[in-house]
């Protein structure tokens, strides 16, 4: 049995792939909507954020033999929690992360954190499109809700996000509530519609549609602030389904040898 952190659409595809190969797993997701594809494929799951103690209890209860962490590239705390739980229970940990996309342009400025991005954008005058979601919205609201900046926030269309925007003082006319993925043409249209002069995004990878966002911005000659992925030291780091499968096979074989 595998404890599987399914934080992205490609992660959920990986869970389905592993199940098709005969691996039993329990997947964890943060929202009900994220569980839909798992449910449709009869994969056991539970919804909600887990502490390290929660994970340890789950691993021991189901006698799990491995933790596969396929949480979002920016879900730093989830990965730390999974590594801690795996170590405490003495089971292997595998990290799956979608590959990075490489962009080279003088219009792109890379930064290390959300706060670095907000501080840099604070010097801008014009319309800033924020495409980093709602989780760190407070950071950008603190720095960018000012007279010389119009902050356009693109995020998932759920009640929690709208309530958060209202609490932070973000106006309805400055919210793009929509669920991706987005084509390059739609990204361009949104930038043109809102007269965007600066984009802030994350290095989420191709599946996260970061390439369409950045390509659209560059074609319109819009500067981009790109927030780099968190720097964590992972054991058994993978960027392909094939490598995860090979590692799992090796770990299972190794475990069988020890049990003989």
C-alpha cells in the first residue's frame, strides 16, 4: 500500500497509472474537486490537509510501504510533512514533480519568493496581473493595493477565494475567477482586455500552463516576474512516471529481499 499525495492534475494521472500497474494506494487531496478523477477511477482517497502525525497514523494503520509525494511544486510544507512522516515510520519516500520549463528573455525577472515578487512589483506603475492563486494573496495585497497599481487577481472560482478577496479589499472588477488550463490565445486576450503591463507567475511547469502564460506575455512585450520553485532536498526525485515506476519496483524488490 502506498500513501500518495495527489496535489496536481498530472499527479492524479500518475496515481491512476500506478493503480493500473497493480499498486494499491490511498491518495490525499486538499479539495473535493481534486478528488473527482480519483473517485472516477475507484482510487481510495481522503480530502483535507494532513499533519505529520496524521500521515504517520495513516501509514501505520494501513501498513504502507512507501510515500509518493506528488504534491504541487510550491506546496513546500506538504513535502516537508511527507518526508518527516516517511522518516518517522521508516518507509521510503519518492518525490514526483512535473518538469520545469526553461525561458530566456530580458523581459523575465526570476525571484526566490512571493514576497520578493511583491516587493519588486511594488515599484511598477500600471496593471499587474497576478496568476499565483489565492494562497499567498495577502502578501501581494499588502504591497500592491496602491493608487498607482491596478492589481488583477486570477484564481479559481470558489466561494472561499471570493470571500478572501473581499476581506483584503480587492474589488470584484479586478478578479478573474476562472479555472484553467488556459490557452495562449486566452492568456493574450485577458492581458489585452485588462491592459496588463506586468505579469507575476510561478515556475509551475508545462502542465501548470506556465508556458502559455509566459509566451503570451512575451509576445505582447509584457515584463514577467517569475517566482522560482522552493529549494528542498528530496530523496528519490523524479520528473517522469517511468522513473517513479522503476523506483517503486526497486523498493518493493529490496523490501522482499529483507523479508526473506
